[in-house]
C-alpha cells in the first residue's frame, strides 16, 4: 500500500511539473520574440514587396478595364495641357471610323512586324543597340502602354513597368484594339492628340476620309510631332511619307496587316 501511494504521489508530482513547465516555455518563446532586434532593411523590403504587389494588381486591373473602356486621358495629355495652360485637342473615334489605310500607315511607319510579335520586336531592338540607340526599337504595343499608363521621361522604373505590362496588354487586347487606342492618344502636333483631332487640324476632314497620301503624312510626324508638320512637309518629310505609303501598300499585300484589318 505504501509503495503504491508513493508511486501515485510521484506521478502527480511529475504531471504538475510538466504542467507548470508549459507556461514557462511560452514565456520564454514570448521573451525571444520580444528580444528580436528590429531590422529596418528587412522591414523596408517587406513593405516594398507589398507595395509592388498592390501596384502590379492595380495595373493589371487597368489593362483588363481598358480592353473595353476608352482611357479618358493620359499623363502626357495632362502634362501638356498644364504646359500650354489650356485643354488639349482630343476626341475619341472608334477604329471602324478610321480609314483602314491610316492603320496600315501607322504600322508601316512605326512597327512593320506588328502582327508578328507579342509586344517586343527583337530584331528592331538588336538594330537599335547596333546603331548606338540612335533609332527606336519600341513597338506600337510598347508605345501604347507607355502613353496610356506611364510617362514619357526615360527611367529604369518606367522601362521595367513597360516590360511587364506590354505582354499583358498583348494577351488581353486584340491587335486592332491596340491600334485603336494608339491612334486615339498619339500626339500629332503641339496640343493635338488623336487621329480625329489631327485629321481636322491638318486637312480639315474626318479620319474616315483620309487618303493614302494624307495617312502617310500623318504617320510621318509621329516620332517628332512638335517638329514636323503634315500639312507643310519638308523634303525629308515628303520622302518619309512616300516610303510609308509604299510600306502600307506592301504590308497590305503580304499579309502583315491581317491581324488588325476586318
């Protein structure tokens, strides 16, 4: 009897010891957590990652939204309006009301392989690098992303965002939609944005009535809209417009316009 009672006392004693040790362990773990040093660099990395996820999610949402909704304005239009002290001239027009030759001329002038790439023209990029970056390697898709969502000043951040968003736009938008948005927000003269305003500004007609020559002249001013005049072309601009007009006819014949034509 005595030995059994002693055994029960030992068992109760060991249980109470184990029970009493649990809070001690919790306290020690809590103390360890409290004693961990604050690392500002790690905290900044975590906060930066969270912010990056939020920004990326917002931009991807805007890609989906603008697949069907027309952008009301852009950073470039806003900043140009502030510079001029007056609203810019821009009126949205559906792609079906733009002369098909204007679409072909824009592609011939800016991105002849528009139908054959997924947002980046590697051949044009290599050519730009080989020429010392004296010529542009950006596709119409990249320019559209930059004009709609980003800003004009060059920076590594802008290029990184452009590189992320361009494939997303290519995946969600049709090629015809990309061209529609591009032609409606591109700058054609000081304070003149979009093909509707540009057609009336230079030629006094709507974009549905543009001739092949007029479309080529408008496309020829796109790289430097503030320095070129489609209504009064210099000899250089005239030669460029003739080359664009020929290129527009070529891509219509060889199938490189099939992706955006009805």
